[in-house]
């Protein structure tokens, strides 16, 4: 028998507002932000790639889209803002960065915009959504895209979710005739034109998705416009042949929506419900991030992040699941169950399942409300754990591992700090750059850096490198980021005319 939980407890921790924790943060000389210092543990061979997260709940200066390498080095920090779904995707056959940024509601969804950047970090597309929406506070928004989904399809469109406050008769589940609820919606948007090419509303399909079957219980403080009932909680959309599969967390199910908008079938994680027979290991609940692979007329593979918990009830270990779905016989066979038995996690909200490679069968799980990502190998063994905050105090809606090459359009940053009459410390970084491996330091007697004199080579050491130089009482300094002997980017020229203890800084353009 399925448990029903009070809506007041919500599917939240999305709007996590934890007190300051004891997690260590980076302090940089060349950048104003203080991202979390990640903890990395490797226990086996891993697939190549960087770690992509969007933490929130720790501190404002570390709330941003972040990239780290497996040596715990920061690679990139984006602007200070709440983000979700930060990852690399293919658009017009090119690698791009995509992420959602906006305002996160305490009700468990958000209003925002999807940003798409090229490999210089220039924003090449900005996707927004305007339709007939009502918000809990009644205020209009520039864009109504929800944080849960921003998936680029192979037809260069963007799949997004959205939540609309709607007045509806909820007497059948213990409410009132004039109560308010959240309608779960999704859209397909043409990225190049920002035009809506498909839209769908759960409330238009009550015969196929009856409110009475929602696992989200009713509470006394629910039903107003400010606190609408969340029956569906749509959190992922995936393109399939002739339609889409959507994840409705509060129904413990994935639903197939045909291109004509009709609901053709339900794959439920609860035995005895839905249109498929599931095996003994295929049960799931409160899930996120349903994805489809290798679809044929006979069936397909499916993966999801099985939370199996809510903020009010710790039920079972959170797992990553993948299935073989037999469309002919309507049966579901469990292929993989991913769970680190040495570190059992109960993630009450959010989360992701990313198949890193069809060849290696490595998978990265992002644990949502738990500030960890874990990589598993083909034998379902944990081979990498990255932590970026205290459990249940810091969250990242999803976490990814992606291969990425970038040369930023902004210049490297340079800070010069005089430590004595003839000694200086030089700090240098290039936020987001992946390809350089060393710095060349040059001095000059001219403010434009002309007629430079080579002073030193500095190996790249993480996000920020430094060197102490002597015998430079005056003049100017410039650094060049290089790959071997090939220059990739030059800082502005910094003056050395500063008092002991003072500093001169050149700004980055990000």
C-alpha cells in the first residue's frame, strides 16, 4: 500500500535555505567568488570529464554554475545566481554549455531562463517562455521556464517544464471546489527562434492521470493561490519516437505522451499499477530524470534516479535504476541497480542519472539534496565520489560529468602584490579555460607591455597559479597563458608602482 504524505512537507529542499555550514570554501586572489572546495575520492578507473554542479544552500559567493576536475580543482565559476541543469549538450552538432538560471520557489519549482553558451562562454541563445501563467504571488515573470528540465533534442529544440497555478475542484481528494493546484506542463521550444512548437498540460488529461492516484497527500494549509496543491510534480521530459516520456514524481510513474497530446501508457514504479508488469527489483518511488536509450519497435532501455524518500519519510536507500522495457509483452526487467553500500544515501529530493558512455557503461549519479555525485563502473561499483557540501545542507538539483574544451573570450586575470622593496607575488588565473598548461611572465618598462622581458615560466596549478619574483622595483608586468609554447591568452598589463602590502589587479571579462 502506497504511503501518502502531507503536501505541506512538499517535495522540497529545492528551496533549501540551510544555515551556514562548516564546509571549506576556496579563497582566491584573482576572483571575487568563494566556491566550495570539493572533496574527491577515487577508488577505480573513471571515465574522462569534468564535474558540473550548481550548488546552493552554502553561501551566496559559491552559488553558481561550477566546473571541477577530478583533482578537486575549480575550472569555472559562472555568475552568482541560482542555477540548475548545468551541463554540455549538442546543438547544431556542436558542444555547448546549457543551464537554467532564475528564481526558485519554496513550493518546489522555479521561474527562469535557459542560457546556451559556446566554447568561449559567449551566450549564443537565450530561451524564454511566455504563455498564460499564474504565479503563487500573482507577479508576472519575464520567463516561466521551470528549473526541472532544459533538455536539447536532436532536432535542435529545447524541452522544458513549467508550473501554472490553476483553480480546480479538489473535493475528490479532500479539498474545496475553488481550490488552487499546480498544473504540470511541458513545452518544446525551437531554440533558434524561441517559438513554441509543442505544449502539453496534465490537467487536460484527468481521465488518464486522475488526481486521486497522486501520492502527494492533502494538507490543511494547501489549496490557496500562495500554496497550491502539487498533484503531479513533473520533473523530466525526454523525446521518443512519435512523442515524449515525462516523469511525474508524485505518481511514481513515467507517462508516454503521443505527438497528438494523448496519453498512451503509464510505466509505474508501484507493482499492480500502470500498463507494465515490473519485476521484483524494478519498484521505484518519488523518482527523477527518466531517460530513454536504444529505442526500437520492440522496446527500449530506460534509466531513472530512484529517490525512494521524501522530506518527511526515510524509506529505503536511494538508487540509480536502469531497465529493459519490452513493449510487445509490456514487461519491465531490471538491468542495473546502483547503490554505494559503503555510503548509503537517502536523497529526499532532486537527483540525476547520467549514462556516461555506451561503451564503458559508466554512470554518474547526482544525489540532489545530498551534496554528492558518484560515478559507477560497468560492474556497478563506485569508483568516484565528489562532495561539495554538508549532506542535507547543500543541494545541486542535478550533477553531471562532461567532456569540455573552452578558451574564454575574456582575458586572464592578474594580481600583483608587492611584499618588499624588490619583491612581488604574482597571482594569475583564467576562469573557464581548459587548454593551457603554463604561464609565461613578462616585465616591461612601458605601460603597453612593449619590448617585454621574459621573467619566468609558471606551471598551471589548479585554478590559480602564483610565483614570487625579485629585483623588479618598478615597471609593468603581463602574463600569458600557454599550451606548451603556444600562447592562448594574455592578461592586461599591470603596473608595479605600488606600496608594500598593496596590490594591482587586472579584471577578467566574465
